[in-house]
C-alpha cells in the first residue's frame, strides 16, 4: 500500500503540470479561453497510450525488471522535460512550449501505463479496492504539491521557478521505483511484439464475448466523461469568472479538496469491500454527477467561499470513491499477461471527455454560460450510469468484484 501511494504520487505529479496548473500559467499569460481550451489536446497521449503499450508489455529493460525498469527510464525523462519546460515562455515560444508540454504528457501517459500494470500485477482481487484507494490518495497528494503549492508560489514568484520546483518533486517517483519490489510473474508475457499488439484485444473478446467486451469498452469511455469535461475549464472558471485568487484556489481546491479525497478513499474502500465493485459503481457515479451541479450553484451565486468549499469537498469525495471503484473494475477484467495494454486501452478511453472533447468545453461555455456548462457535464454521466447497470450480466467476475 505504501508503494502504491508513492507511485500514485509519481503519476499525479506531471498530470496537473500539463493540465490545470498549465492552464493556470496560460491564464496568467493572458491567453484567451479558446487557446486555453485547445491546450487540453496536449494530453491526447493519455487517450492514445494503448497504441504503444504493447512495447511496454513485450520488452524488458536490462535493469530492475519488466515494470520497474520502464518506470525508472520514464521518470528520469519526466524530471528533465519538466525542468526544460520551466525555461520556456508560452507567449514568446508557443511552438516549443506546446511541443515540450506534449512530450511531458507522452512520458507521463507511458508512466501511467506501467504503474497501472504494476498495480494489477501486484494486487490480489480482494486487495484491489484498498490498493487503488491508496494509489488515488497518493495521486491527489501530488496534486496538492503541483496544484496548491504551485498556485501559492505563482502568487509570489515566477512560473519558471514553480516548474523547476515541480521537477524536483518528481524525484519522489524515482525513490518509490527503487524501493518497490518487482511483482511476481503470474502469466508469461507475449513472445513477440506482434502478439503483444493483437493478443490483448483477442484475449478480451475471447474471455468476455463481443457483447461483454463492447459493454466494458463503452463503460470505460463514458463513465467519467462529464467529470473529465468539467475539469477542462474548472480552474479558469474559478479564477476568471468566480474571481478567486490563486492562493484561495490552492487552499480550497487543492488542500481542502485533498480532505475530500482522503475521506473518499477510506469510505470508498470500505463500501467496495462490503458490497463489491459492480454494486457500488452506479451509486458512486450518481454522486459524481450530482457534485458537478454544486459548481453550477457557485456560478449562479457568484463569488461565495462557503459554496466553493462545499462544492470542492463533495466533488473530491465523489471523485475518489468513483475512481477507486472504476479503476478496480478495469483491473478486474484484465489478464496478467497483457495487463499493461488492456489497462492502457480502458483508461485511455476514460480520458476522452477531457483529452479528445476538451476543446468543446469553451464552445459550451460560450453558448450556455457557466451554469449551463456544469449542468451539461452532469448530464453527460447518464450513459455511463446505464452501462454500469449492465456490467454484472456481461462480465464473469469473482464474488470479491461483484
């Protein structure tokens, strides 16, 4: 659990640096909403990571083993890339700045592929809820550092120094990788790169059938769609529309939000252990969708610290619970032999709301306003909830999962 917490921290550190924290930098640089929303495409690697995941499943680097060897190489690359981005200006050097942001997202997405595979390989069925909850708490702890700390620093120093500091924070991932044990090999990896490409898809269909595989893939794509879409413009909404400064956003959204994440991890893990993954996914999804309406309330009410605090705690509580159950479910349907590629495919689909459809967020805001935007994001959860109700009938899972 301690290793998964630390690896979650390593995963969460670069995420915000190409996401909300990057958009905060761009907001301070006075880019318009359209250009800020376009930067959601920087993270397209998170959606396409399944394309190169077979390489990570098939090949083993000469140090630290199948999973940890790749982690070490990717984390070293992330430290260097984040430090280099700190030296660029998004206005004066837009092409170089965007290119390096894409590189960070590419390395980060690849790291996530390996961490997800490590987690799936290392945990037994009954450990998944607690393991994923530990990962999520670590992930959000990193967001306190790359979100709260970064935003507070931005009020008092330059964004260049902020990103150099975050490059140093990424060293936590290196320590976790060196301290971790390589998981036992539970199934032989693919023998060739070609088999590593097609076997994950063939195996999934063979085991679940076309109908079951279709439901799983559809569920992965839409369960968190509304929440992902809302994240594209949330920081811009809090700063430009609601009028909070970076320090207030950092303290409330990141630090207070972390309290919601921690509580959600504890409660979510306990509820899943008692009732099983499939049973709680619908309820957690409803809660996740409902909390987005609190931001619509904030948009209608104007600048209100109490509403902001309530919205953030509830949002992060629901996020933690829903994410722990969602990722646990994805791990439960994967095969150990090709876990990196199968998990990469499923988690890639889960990010389409932000990575693929992110630029549409600005269009929705322009035509429906901020209240309409958050109501729309909440309504986007409905297809995922309907598919969650069908999981039990199409997926042969153990009692711990059901």
